[in-house]
């Protein structure tokens, strides 16, 4: 089994980093979805508070408490959403940098392979010239 090259190692790291990026994006999507649900609930509660119905007027204080709790929850989710957005950006940046390093390593490996092939050709031509000149002298 040939040794694992630097570009292959970096390729695996890129795959892992992309997976971490997808996890961060999934967390962000879940937080965004929760925040939308809280905002929809807040809208419903506000409509109930402003309603002229006798039933809703009796529970206006309860609705106000509920709205207050939802406001706090929305603020917490906004902070989490901001945190997840920064995490997604950080993971994406890491993955892009690793990809750049992988491409550079692959280019360096290809250049080294090409150089070695040229050196082998030179060695073969020098060896062939030396051997043929010895044959002609005898």
C-alpha cells in the first residue's frame, strides 16, 4: 500500500470540515425555524390581546405574561441564531482554506512526480550514452 500523500490527508480533512459546516448549517436552520414559530405565536398573542372578545379580555393579563415570555425566548433565539451564523461562517472559511492547501499540495506532488520523471529520463539517456560509448571503444 503506497504511503498516504499530504493532498490525500487534506482531502479527508476537507470532507470532515464540510461535514462540520453542514452540521452548523443544520443547527442554524433549526434555530431559525424555532424563532419563526415564536414570532408567529407572538403575533397570535398580540391579536388576542387586541381582540374585543369578552373571553380574550378576561385573559389579557395572562396573554401579556405569555407575550413577555415569548419576547425573552425570541431574544435568546436571536442570540443563538447569531452564534450559529458565525459558526457556519467560521467552518466554511476553514474548509475553503483546507481546500486551497489541498490543491497546493496536489500541485506540488504533481510537480515532484514530473521532476522525477525528467530526472529518470536524463539518467537513462546518460547511462545509455555511456554504455554505447564503451561498446564502440572496444
